[in-house]
C-alpha cells in the first residue's frame, strides 16, 4: 500500500487556548484514490495499539484541516 497524499486534521474538543484537549488524526489518500482517517481512540491517549482507521465518508463533520 502506498500513500499519495497525507494531511493533519484536528477535531476541536475545546476552545483554542485548551488545544491539548483536542483530538488529532491524519487523512491519507492512497494511489487508487481511497481516503482514510487514521487517529487514536480519544479515551486511550498514549497507549499503543489503539489506532482507528475509517473511510473518509464515515468521518465526523467536526474534523477540519489543521494549520
């Protein structure tokens, strides 16, 4: 599997001064055009093996591109 593009996304769980409470993920696009969001489970920060992969079409509308 090869990735063509990737960008960082943020799901704002709190106002901007409290950014550590926000949730981050990576949106990847494969060479075949499929797009997926990869992020960790919000309740298991810092624990390995808790990554979640979802199709872009199943993403919450609260995700936005992180600057």
